[in-house]
C-alpha cells in the first residue's frame, strides 16, 4: 500500500477546506511538535522516527485513488489543491536519536497553514510510536550495562509497527533484531535460531539440537527449556561439545535458572558457552539480573509496547502564523490542562564541563541572545527539509546509523542520576527564555 | 512496501533450514493460536485481525528483493524453497469479531511444518495488536450504552497500526473513525471537523466558526474550548444560530464542563445541539459520564494502546505433528509458567436458553462427542483457508462488516456481568474435554 497521504485525520482536510473559503488557508504558519511531559515519569526521552517521517513525507501525494476516496465529501477546490500537493516549506528539528525533555521543540514545520496542518497525523503517528519504543529501549540498554540486548518483539506489535520498533530500539542501543524486514529496510543486524516448536517437531531433543548444529554450526544458541532445563543443557553439551556457542533460557525464575545453568555448563566443561535469557524481560528485570551470569538479553513485549508508556504523548501545535498585515502572531490555546507556549522556538542543551545541565528553549529572534545561548551549549535543531527538499542524510540505513551515534553521544552528556529507573523528575529542567 | 514475507522473525527461517537437513521440515503439522489469559483481567476478549491476516497471507511471497536480503546467511536449499513458497494448507479459526477466552483455539494452521512455522510472526503481529484494540473497544462501546463512540487515536499509534486500530474498533462497535485510510481501505465511516489550530489561524473565534459553517454547514460540530468555553459556546450559537449541529469539548473536568455546556446551550435556545467530548477518555471515563448530558464520545490514546493492555498475549504453538511412521503426535512444551495443551482442538460455545455458559474445547476426533457438543451450543471455528485458497468472504470491507455483526451477536449471548469494568475472572470458564 502506498496510501501515505491518507494516513491523515479527516479534520485536517476539512480545516483546509474551510480555511480556503475564509482566505486563511495559505497564511504562513509554524507548527511545533513537543511533549508536555515525559511519559511514565522518566528522566529523559529519546526522539525517534524522524527519518521515517521524512521518508513518508517524500511519498505523501494524493493520487487518483486517494482523491476518489475523499471526493464524496470534499469540495472541488480542496480536491484540486490536494492533487497538486507537495510540501514546499522548511522543517527543522532535533536530530533523530537526540534526547528530549518536556517542552523541547523536537520538530518545527514552517509553511502555509494548509501544507503544514495536513502533516499533523503522519508526523505524530511516527514520532509518538517510535519515541515511545526508544524511550523504553534506552532504559533497557543502560540497565544492561554493556551486555547486548536483542529486540524480538515483532509478534507482540502490529506488523508494520514491529519494523519501526526494531529500528527505534537499535537507535537506542539494542544490538540486533529478530525482524527480517528491519534488517532489509534499515540495515539492522538480524538474529535468531529456533523456537520450542523446532524441538517438538523432532522425535527427541538431541535430534533437534543435532539438526540445528548441522545447519548453523556449533557456535549457535540452543533453546534448552522445552522439556527440562537441566537435561536440556546436558543434552546440548553432549551433542555440541564444550565449544557450544550459547544456550537460551525462556521460562522460570531467571535469576535462579541462570545461576544453575552457569554452574552446570561450567561443570560440564562448557565454560565459554554464553547464556541468553528472554522471558518477559523489561528494564527492571534486566537490572535485577545484573549480578547474574547472563551474557545477553532478548526483549519482546515490553519493548514494542513502550514498557508501560505505549505512546510518547507528543502533540503538533500551531505556535505562530502571519496575519493579513504581514505581522507574525504567536498563538496558543488557553485551556488549563493543555496550555502551550506561543512563538517559534530555538533549543540549546546547556552544558557545564561537558555535562548537560539545562534544556534551554529560546522564544526570540534576538541574534545576540541566540549567540550567547549557543556558546553555553549545543544547538539541538538541525535542518531536515529545505524548500520541500528532504535532506537525504537522515534517510535509510545511513540515517539510522547516524541516529544511533547521536543517541550514544547525547546520553553520555547526561548527569549520572539520569539512569535511575524509579519514577522521577526529568533529569534536566527545561527553561524558557 | 510489499515486503510482507519479511514480516517474519529470522528464527522461523533458520528452523526451516535446519529441519530441511534433518528431514523433518515437511512433516504434517498443526499450529494453534491461543491466549493463556485475558490481559488486564478482563471478562472476555474479541478476536480481531483475522481478515487482515488472510489478506497479508495472499501477498506472502519471497520475491527477488526479499531473497537477496536473506542470502548472506541462508542456505541455497532454503532460498530455493522460499522462492517457490505459497501456503498450501488449511486454516480454520474463530470468525473475526467472535469472543475468546483463555485457551480458545482462535486460529488453527495445518500444513507442513515449514509452510506453517513461517507464518508465526505475521499471524501473531496482526492478531495480537488488532485483538488488543478490540478488547479495549468492546469495553468502551458497552460503557457508552448506545451513545456513539468515534475512533480518533491515529496520532498516538504507528501510522499503519492506526489504520488497523480504526478497523478493530469499528468491529467492536465504534461508530466511525478520523482515519482516512481506514475509510478508504475498509469502508469505515470517517468523521472530523476542526482542531484548535483552525481557531488560532483566524483573527477571531467567530471568524473561524463562520468559516467552518460556510464550508461544512450549520450541522457541523464546533470546537469551543480554544480560549474560554462559555464564551466559545455563546459565540458558536451567535454565529451558527440555534440550529447548530454540535459542539466539542476537549479539556477540563468533563462531568462539570458537559453539564455547564448543556445548561448554557439550552438557555441560548440551542436545545438540539449535541455535545461531543474527547479529552483522554477510556472506558472508565466513559462510564463516569453516563449520567452526563453527553451525546457522543471520541476516544484516542487509550483505544489504540489497548487501554493498559497493548498486546493481546496470543501465542502460536505447535500442538501436533506426524512422525515418520505416519502417526500423529500431540506435542507441548513442559515449562511450568508457559505450558500448553497438546493436540488439535475443536471449540464450541455452550449455551443455555440462548445465554453462553461455557467455552468448551474438545481435544478429540470422536464424532459422537463432537456432535453432542455441537448440539449444546455453537461451533466457533469456521474455514478460512482451504488448500491454500483464502475464502474471500472474510476479506476487505465485506469481511469487516461481517465481523462487526459477529461481535454484536456474540456479545448479546453473554451473561449480564460480562460488562463489569472491574478486574475479574473470565465471564465464561474454559473447559477442555
């Protein structure tokens, strides 16, 4: 399906229709994506999805099929305008993989009201899901303290969301994914050996292990908990020898099971055989296994569902537009529980001795103030789209690799208590100037 | 993208590779999809996604691009076999929209091990997400007690998941969706009028309302809480007259705000103007508004994230396979926390006086037992795929309409306490015979 332009809420088109009648549809406008708070009372957030959004933007066109589907209720003027639609404005924002805090202007879309408002749903769908996964993933990779964590949650997420989740997890430090499409589309390393069904297919566990070793070599990882873990490990080492690459444990109390497995492997002489654990892990379970003889983790459900916060809570708000007199007007709605801050914003991560101390958001175009802020830290917004042209550096596998580096470098700037798993305040305050 | 065949975990292909070497890859096998428990301690589950899975199945082919991406690690034999892959077995299962309980065999896939195991990820991705949404949706539509509930969660879900969510919600009784692709692909009614940005774009709220009425008519719904709700309502009625179709409230304490809004509308003579509320609703908030003068609900985040249970927890397990001697063997893994029941199953909803009393799951091919069970209730499994041919009745908009009717009829069979929102036991016990 390539109906990207229909990944849109109907109200975006009815607004354009109505604004075309009142003569306001093409007022120059600025929309901003930001989160009012960090979901789950976490310490920081990770921007993910930007490269996917830009890739979708390039295919955001209303072709004959798309136009036919809205014609029953859309005006002829709206249909004509959509047929020619091509985003021609500018987009800047946080580089993918960058960290964000409440109020961080992670994406700023400038264009006519009509050409910018129609991107609301697409931008938020992509950023809210991908960032939710990255927010969970960064906690898991930090809790793993350098041990590799593999993504294997595809079976617990929508089939397209699964691919996006693998990508977001990789950006936030995961080592690999089980999802083949994520490997093919985004250049992410893939992994996987066997499920319980493979053992059950064979007449004995030993035959299953032998078949797997014949196909994948002795360095493979054998799943040993189909019948009885102790017997499974003994059989694995009997069949593979002490050079067996690894075993995987997918059930039971993993703290106990991993310790027993290590002892048994060592007693059998398989001292180099690695232990991978994969049963319902989240960042807390990973942290709980810190002292256990575990060599690698596999995470599924909790990753692809954002570990309790399945949507990042980002919103897409009009913050400024020009009036007929040519003057820019900062705008914001007034409701108590959902207020926003008017005006176009510039963001800087203020650093002291290389450590981040503040998210500084400037609502000004005073060059002196901006220059001073820039000297105190690192400018956070980068150009993504100029005059409708997407900067290709952010796309494809190259974009993913860049985002992974960005995440790593930005996390390294955080103060030490950023990685406490307990609920708390954002580790950096956001200051508006 | 049409890389459906790569929506697959790598271990499915490595298992086929290894099983081809041990001569077991083409053993006739039966896989079953079931849930060990209902997520969130709910009373019943709703099967959703079946039609989407069948549609994906028809495009599940390894073309040149897919094969190229796995060639670096796959054997030549595996690549050759995948190039010719076409599911040729049988699939039966619960009709989409049908209710399920712990252990219900909602999908049964029969074929060779290889051709069936490769569908694990696709089947689970689709069913786990779509059913999670339907599980939340059915509680919301029941809590609304006949008032229409519209789906508007696209901005809080992955862009493809959003379309699936709109579809699952419609099956479970939602009245419409904001998502245009869901309308176009699945024939679901779409709705939507305006966001706060539309009001902020104009020089005054009155101008914005006038523009919307000019475009959409006086029957439209005006969003009145951008600045001040009371003034917004007064302005709305001034501009539209007392024939105004509706107002939408998207902030504040909705119980209070809705009551105030109704009083004010009535006092202004707009007694027929409907009130739609849309701020962070879930099934509990909907139930809490039961006594309020609300005419319609719009639900976003909580719907598309499964209202606290974002994955349905279904698994895909080998339950039987033939050995080289031609005899069928029921199989199951033994781990304590993840045990499953061996053998191919038939399911009946046992009824008494038209009311469901038990989910009866039969592990037998004794015709007399099956006939007796069938007389006591309603057979739950229907043919979906025969000899690789998908039954087209379950596809497209027709399949969605059929599933919506199925949901409605099956919910009507449940005993009254099925709709209590509190955590609890499944409303029907599952009995294995």
